C-alpha cells in the first residue's frame, strides 16, 4: 500500500474511489457540504445501515466516480478498532470490484480522535485490507499495488506525515509477520521460526540469540523441554534485543507463547477443530511483529522479546500425565494435563527473563479455551501483579484498537495450582476459572518484585472466517498495543 498526503481537498482527487466514513448514518465530510448532501441523500435512498465495518459502493458521485462508504456505527459506541476495521473493509470492498487507488480525508472529526491517530488508524487499516495469505495458492497473481492518498489540510502537517510514515512501517511489520503466523505446523517449525527471526533481526538491526535443546538442558529449562519431548522438533527460546535510545532506561521484556502446533500431546485434543492449533504460536508472532515495529520506530525504551518455541506432540518420548519435572527457577511441577503446555514453556521463559533486570514483563499467549468462554472474540484477558501496569496496557490497547478486559488474580487462585506431590500442578484442582488459574501458575515464575502482566489472546489471535475487514487468519493481536505502550514510555 503506497500512502501519501496532499493538502489539496478530496474533491480535487481523481483516484479510483474516495473512502468516506459514516457515523450516525452521516458522512463525515465537514469540509464538503455539497458532497455530503449528495451522499446523505443516497444513504437515505439505499438504506445503508452505517454499522461498523459495513460498506457500500456508490457510483457516479463526484470527480472520482466511486465512493466507498465505510460505517463506524454510532458515536456513543465508537472505538479505535472500528475506524481501523472500517478503513480495511472499505479497501476490501473496493478491491473486490477492481478499485486500487483510493483517497480519503485527513480528518473526519470523529469525537476525540486526533488528526494523527486518525491518519495512523486509517493507514494501518487500509494496508491490512489489501493483505491476503496466498503463499500456497498455485497460479496466484502477483500481489497488486494499492494506494491511499489523504487529501486536505492538516493542522500539523509534519506530525501527520510522521504518523503516516510510522503507520507504513507498522503495516510492513504486521503483514510480513502475518505471512509467518499463517503458515501451518509442517511449514512453521521451531527451526523455521528461528531462521525467520534471525533474518528479520539482521535486516532491522536487532540482536538475535537462541537457546537450543542442549543449552536449555544445561540451564535446567525442563518445563519447555517436557513440552517438546514428544516432537521430532527441538524446543528453542529465542531472544531479540532492541537497545533503545536511552541507555539508562531499564528494558521491558515481552514474552510470547510460540507453540508451532498444539495437538495436546498425550492428553490429545479432540479431532474437531484441531487444525486451528497452528495458530498456537500467535503470542510469539505478536512479539516478533512488535519487535520489528520497535526496531523501525526506534523508541527510547530498550525492549527484549523472547519466544518460547516448541511443538506439542504425542510420541514415545512425550511427557505423560503424572510426570514431575523441575523448571528453571527450581520449582517442581506435576504435569497433570499435557495440553496445558503454554504455561510450561512460558514458565522457563519468565524465569530466564530475570537476567535482563526488566522494568516490566508482559507475556502474550493463546493460553486457554476458557478465555473464549469468558470474553468471546472481542477482547483479550489481562491479568497481572500490578494494577497500574494493567491499566496502562488497557489504555494503550484502547488507543491501538485492541480491547482488553482485566480479570483478578487472588490467593485462592494461587492455592488452586498447588501440587499434591510437587510444588505446583499444571492444571487447577477446582477445574474452574481456567484463564485465571493459568495466570496463577505463571505468577510462580515471574521474577520477584517485577511488575508483570499476562495477556490471554486465545479468542483474539486469529479469525476463523472472513470478516468485512479481514480474511481468515492471524490478527497479530497484541503487537499494536505493545508498541503503543512502549512508545508512550518516558
Ligand atoms: N492452546 C490451547 C488453548 C486454546 C484453546 C487456544 C482453544 C485457543 C483456542 C492451550 O494449550 C490448551 O489446550 N489449554 C487447555 C488448558 C486446560 C488443559 C487446563 C484448555 O484451554 O482446555
Ligand atoms: Zn494445549
Ligand atoms: Zn496451546
């Protein structure tokens, strides 16, 4: 997606189509009363709902000939993701009828949305709208070139240009990582993820290192080793470092669950829907996308990304229910269910994070089906040991167009994870509050005194069916929030 900015008004543009946002059923075109009037009349005539991410193409209005309307719903319920998704949906609707070059306004006057947030969200949304995962489609066409011009004066042109170039870098990182995240388990092996991360690090100036099986053994990372034991693929813990422009600042560590395929292991999952577990690497994928964005945007704060990578398979060497192992921090764990593997790989990674003396740790994981029961596909759960950190991340999520809902972590939940024959067990005794007890398990491996937040992205990491704003596949949920959070640190 080629993005550009011009001070000349929308009415002067001759692109294939103008994208016009619609809120409360009204076109957001305050600078163009005549055009507004024409569009409003057509909205009335056609009965276009204007619901969020709904689109309509109106031919034969204005100089361009085509207007793609993109609904934002009602102003009372506005959220940033609606804007990003509406922009995406508009481009997808246009693309379907062969439109490639779009223009839109620089500022739509949506409530409290600043000019730069508007430009960033729309640019990112339209770029995502052009993406589809076609790596395995034979006879596919070359990826087509699309463009979007923001037309009209900006209050602060330099800030607008900056937001646009940042959005361009962010989109590049999101889309290239999506191509990895969407690969199935036979393609995206732990080794392939490592090679990909190493190449990306080299291209963007990050430092790459990885612990292989022998090194993990030496460091007594037996929790992640137990997960990989049934697989022909070795586990890895990958670390990517961004130095930051403030050498005095302590780093933040972000850790991603990266299970390249989760069969459940000996506690085998039912067959129905098991193929979705190729997306069980999406915590790690969000970390990769975030680090790539950070490397390009160069914020002050140093950032360390860690990926706990393994494949969870049944096999002759696989961990059995009842097995007891000792994790990196010395705590012993009864593995009562081999399908609760995400927390095992994260346990060692969290404990290894201590060496970086982090200011904060955030982990992202497609950790529990229970998270989908609780929150559906609308929001991720956030749970941690520091309510201020949670609040900051939720706020960053609101600005970045990703919704989080905080769940509690109480002593009762910690008790639920205590083992009968070992310090801990990897599933709760009560069988309740699955998302919280998953986090309670993780809390045992967080370095003492470190602010920590856990994001359960099980319901938000991928789309199972086509939506107006996206094809099915990985969403990289979490990456946008992490970057928003890191950029906001001083
Ligand atoms: N990867 C799954 C969680 C998951 C399920 C994510 C469905 C997205 C969609 C995870 O490893 C898992 O299997 N968790 C178990 C935990 C249980 C055994 C305590 C679950 O959620 O059932
Ligand atoms: Zn599992
Ligand atoms: Zn899993």
